[in-house]
C-alpha cells in the first residue's frame, strides 16, 4: 500500500497544573489515496487530538505528519474537516455558509464559477431545496450535511470527520451514514473517520484501527473489513466478518484499558469509556 497520509512516530501532550500530560505516544499511520479509514477508541483517549494534528490545527511534540509527501505544518485546503458541532454561521443561509468557504479558497475564480461550485456541493448533500434556509431552520442532520458540503466544496485531498454523527438521533445517524458512504463513492476522496462507535466504523470503512486507552495512547493493529459494499445496517449484524472484526477491535480496546488499570492501579473505567466496547451488547 502506497501511503498518501502518513504519521511517523507522532507524540503529543498537554500542560496541566500537575505537569505535562502525555496524550498520544509513538503513533504511526499509513493511509492510501481514496481509502476510507475509521479510528475508534474510548472517549478522552486522544482521537480528536490525533485528527487535529492531521488537520494542522495542533503541532506534534515529536514525529511528523504528511499528506501527499508534504509535511503538514498548519491548516490547508488540501484537508477538509467536519466537526461534531457543525460550526455554521447562524446568520447565513445554507448556500452562504458553503459559499463562504468557496469564496475564500477559490477567490480568483469568476463569480459565476464559484456560484456553480457552491450549488454543486449543496446539491451533492441533497440540500438544494433548503439552500435559502438558515441553520436555525434546519434539523441537526441537515446542519451536518451543510458542514459536509462546506468541507467538500474546497475540493480537499482528504476529508477528516471528527465524530460528525455523535450528537444525532439513531434514525438520522443511520441516514447520514448512508449519505457519507454515497458521497465518498461519488468523490473518491480519502476519508478518515474518528468515532467511538465500532459498528459505525465497520459499516463505513475499508479498515478500522483501534486507539488504545490513554494516557500515552497509540494506534493498534488495523483490521481490514472484507464485506462487500453497499453494506446494509440490518444485514451487517448477521455477517460473520462483522462479528469477527467487532470482536477483534473490542478485545484490543478491553485489553488496552486493562493494561492501563493494571499499570496505574486504577478503578474500572467509567461508563462513558466502557460504553464503546459494549455497543449492541
């Protein structure tokens, strides 16, 4: 596999009143162009920090991050980011929120070309009928579609998704999972999904990679998902490969948390951390 996105020996920590807290340690990652990869782990293990370094929003303490052979030293239009909280401007319409990104990145294009580009991505996420509505007039799922359209509108090489569906109800989440896969297939983008939902990772990704429990979290062995697409929610649960992948990732996460407790003689992980490996139990 030829690496398009790479992390080499990446470590990151943050200062606290009691000293430096190690968050990630010796993270190594290789992703091929056009691949869809899901990274799963406990809440608070450092998943968002990892994605923020890929986005260029956070600088590693050690190691390197690169995209297409170029070191990541800051944010750039080659990487589009979708966060869980939408980050839309409430006084702008759907069209205007997307156009804001297009106008910034493609400022040298004629106005007509920029408008056409904006309309294309609004329609791609099936929001053409709502393009004149403001965020306050949209459902949570529609707001997240706007965020996806805005990220795609700058034509990034890589789409970074930071738990984009975590705040949505189950039905809306299932609909948007289908939409994300459809958009990925239509655009051929390289996608990195951060999630604490193992089932979501198996549904969408080519590979799923567990992030161990922190502190000093690191990536575990990647597991390829050999399930034909398109994948259906109901049929997936009965697929033997689904059960194998789910069990492999779950056991790794349970093992990493057990090692952490043993090393630090801690109490069992709180419910918010245990829940990731008990989904659907």
